C-alpha cells in the first residue's frame, strides 16, 4: 500500500511547476502542498498564494473482493485550491495531471459560495494499487 509520504512526494514532483507558495509567519516560503487531517487548517500566520494542494492524511479504503483473496484500494483525497482567482482552466489542468499519473482517479468540482473562500476548488480522489490483505 502507498504511504502518505510516497503520495505526497509524487504529487510534489508532478505539480512542482504549478504549485503556489505558503508564506510562514516567520517570513520563509515553501511550496503550497501540505498533508492535513480532514478539516484541518494551516498554522496560524501562514498565508497562501497561487494553487494549493492539500492531501488528507488518512485514505479511505474500498474493498475489492475476489475469489480466495481480498484487496483494498486506498483512495487518497486531494483538494486543489486556486487562491489567485485565475481561470478554472488552470486548476483543471493540474487535476488532469494528477489523473494522468494515477489513472483510476476521479475529480469533483467543489461549489463554494461567494465570499466564503476561493471559488475555484477541485477534489481529486487518487486511487492507488491494492495490496492483498493477508488473513
């Protein structure tokens, strides 16, 4: 099974030229990719510019039942957020790159009411290859 570190590393490499920037409270900057618990937030004082990639720390599991052997597909939830307000086409391009790297992935547009947060957001469910479950 894939680890959170391996999935994050693959996404960071794949999206390096697309990612925006986190500016930390001490003024240092880093690429805008993070791993968070579901509903988690950035550290206080951190700002985001450009496209942010948020990977949810725990994957969902989808059982695959086969004769005499069971598998579980891990589904990693990734949120892509465009803080720049640029066109939605750029965010779709980023989502498409993820789907190309992880072929069984699916994308979902997120509707954000005006004034609540960045309007351009996409959720990508990244599916990784199953490993057998040993009984």
